[in-house]
C-alpha cells in the first residue's frame, strides 16, 4: 500500500503548502517544519528543534502563541487582527513542556 495522498486530497493541502487565515504567512513560519512542529521533542536534546521560538520569545511554543504578538508586531494587536484564532488562547499542551 502506498501512503501518497492518503491524508491530503492534493498538493496544496499539504502542511508545508498551507497559510494562515490571511493567506500571507506560511504555517511553517510560526509552527516550524512538518517534522519538528513547535514544541518539538528530540531524543538527542529536549530543545534542539525549538531554537527559533526560544530565541525570539523565550518559550518553545509556536511563534506568537499565547498572545505574544510583539514577537513580530511593533503595534498592539487585537482580536480583529489575528493570523490564527488559537493565538488568543492559552497553549493547551503545556504539560508536554516539562
């Protein structure tokens, strides 16, 4: 059995090809590559694949998670100008970060 296109209907639906709600920012810009989505866990080093979010926001979460809009924006953002609706919610899997 082949896995090609089992989970996606076409090439544009692949995670690496998808964009935020505005259609301007690729998902990988905030969540990382398909094989190391933040927070990523690598058996060789807990934060080996979390360097970008740790560098810019001090936490291994997706860029901008938990209303950390200032990571990219210099003006105060509100709920009408979000890229992703989950940005205004608490990150749900914090127990995985321990």
